[in-house]
C-alpha cells in the first residue's frame, strides 16, 4: 500500500492506495474507501466513485520519483535549501489537476532533476533530499 499527500481546496489529506487488480486501485481517505480503475485506451484514471488526485509521500530521505505522468508546472524550492517533511517542493500537473509533490523528510534539497515545463513519466526522478 502506498501513502500520498493530497491537497484539495487548500486542505491536506493523507491517502492510502492499494492495487487490487491490474489497473484497479482501492483508495482510502479519512476512512472513506473508493475504487478507481486505469483506462488504458484513454491513459487516465477514471473513478468508479469520485476521483482522487494524489502526490507521493516517502517514508525516508532520498530520491523522490513521479507517481504519475504529467508536466512540471512549478518548482517551489531551490537546490541546497533546507526543507521539512511535508513541504511542497514541486507542482506536477496530471489529468488537468495540479498535484503538490512534497518533501519525504526533513533535510536539504540536494538535487532537482527537472525544470518547469518538463514532461515526466511515472517513475521519473524529480528531486533528492539528503
């Protein structure tokens, strides 16, 4: 199960996501569970119930990778800057929604691998924290 930080209307939530079948995911937000399904021919998530947008939360420092394909719309921190766990670092637009990618831990933003306007694929390195 993966944990994500989600910001909706300025309010942050922690979201758990579990793949229950190929392309099908169980999403839990504050005890409310929804099932979403990947529709390959349109290459986007479609909610069986209301749709959820998410960004990754990692348990420890290190490299943070994109959990979904999209476009880097803003870089909010600078290399070398001290950051705290949960600080927004990058804004990734995916499926017409902006997703904040947050710092996985306290530390120094040691490397930013992308720039504004870059298109990234799921699994692309975004930044590293040391």
